[in-house]
């Protein structure tokens, strides 16, 4: 088996050719990627369900819109918290190991996973933004690499603001538009090419 170069912390942006309706115009933040598979959350699928409806203690910390996002088609009955903690490992909120505040595990840069079993008060003073996701997107060993080879996804760098985009429905276009190559042109791809 070939060694897998980790894409953890990067974004998968669905190409217009991706036929799976679960991922139409999806922007996926990869939370884990190694030889055992990949796991991520779709950043641009808000639901009508408020965070307070399912996780009341975390509702005051959730960014706008204060709703649960559909993180992907897998385990829709489970919740994941993804949050940005501004500052580096040397910030005063860091644990002695230098990996961030208690109740938060760094994924990439300032982006990390929140332990939703922890008391929200542990993080209330340090979180820059919080999103709650129902479910996740998952790929088995080699599955994502096959999809990448087929041209189903663009892989681009994430920015902390992607997690808390105030206009998640426009995130697909916004992420593509900020690329400094031909991908910026893909942002103009029509929603329905047959109407062109």
C-alpha cells in the first residue's frame, strides 16, 4: 500500500462533475485523513434545527446562524463540535502540552474539535466560533484517493473563517473564488448548466 499524504485540515470542494447528491457543491473540512481512511464535515449544509433544540448548553457559544449543520450522510444521530480558538500554542489558554484549552483538540492551526460532553464554561472565554454538526462524511482506506483521482474534489487550503462563514450557502463559490489559479473561474459555474 502506498503511503497516504495527510490532507487533515484541508478543504475538499466538490467539482461540478461530482454526481453524488449528498455532496453537490459541498465544502468538506477534513478532520482526519490517514491510511485508515478519512473523516470530515460538510461546512455549507445548515439545517432548520437550532443548536438550542438539541444542545442547549452550547447554544450561546454557537456562531450565526445558530443552527445545526448536516455534517454528512454518516451517523446523523451523532453530534460533532468544530471550533476556532484564536492564538497559538503559546497562548495563556493552552494546556501544559501546548495543544489548546481543556475540552478542545487541535485539528489544524486554530481549528479543532470540541468535547461536547465537557462543560461549555471551560471554553466560553476562548472560543472564537463554534459550529455543531449532525453526522459526518467518511471514506474508507483509499476511497478518498480514488475519488480525487477521478476528479470529484478540488483540494484547497482551509481558513479559520470557513468554519464560521456567516453565509454558508455561498461558501462553495467563496472558497473557489479566493483561489489564485483557474479554480477561481469554477466559482462562476452555473447551478444548472442545462439553462446555459
